[in-house]
C-alpha cells in the first residue's frame, strides 16, 4: 500500500474515532502513533489530513450539507461523513493532490470501510464539491481567498 493511501486510511480512522467518541484529536493522534509506529512520511501526511480536516470542520461540514440535499449530517453514516471530511479537506484546502486522485481514493475508502452504496454516494458529493476547487483555481492569483 502506498504512503498516501495508508495515511488516508489512518486519517479516516482517527477522525472517525474523534467524531464517534468525542475524543481530543491530539490525544488520539499521539496514542495512535505510540501504539502503531509508522514510517515518517505516513505520519506526516496523516497529521496534515487530520489536523487540516479538524481545523476546517465547520467549513467542510457546510459544504457537505450544501451538496447533500435533504440529508442531515447526523443522519449520514459516520464512516461516509468522515471519508467526505478527509477528502474535502484535501480537495478544497490542501490542493496538492490532483482532483481525480482525491475522489478515487475517497471512493476506494468508502468501498473498503462502508456499504456497497457508499462509493457512489461519496463520488457524487465530491464531484459536486470539486466545483469549489475549480472556482478557486479559476480566480486570478491576487483575488484568491485565503483560508
């Protein structure tokens, strides 16, 4: 398994844990790394994804709500919600990964960790959210909003 795929899986697990158990993210990260020694590149990218998703959670959840018509976040499967959080952070805020890679990786996570329908659900939402990144990328560099 590649470094970034492994990091995305771990990020999902940590964000899922903090979401479902109301745990502090830094405590959860520290405990995870103590119990699971991992190569530096995986730790580094996982930390970027987790901290970034948590720090931007309100904006990310607004995007999820905007593009999931008639769905309340609390009604959404927790795994799907947290896959979307990690992917939207990487798609809209991190931006170093190509759009198609972010979407494909999120769909693979959904297929692996959620229901049969989750891959299509995640793909559909992220396909709409990528428009946000497209709009940001289309703005002249001096006009881009800083988050």
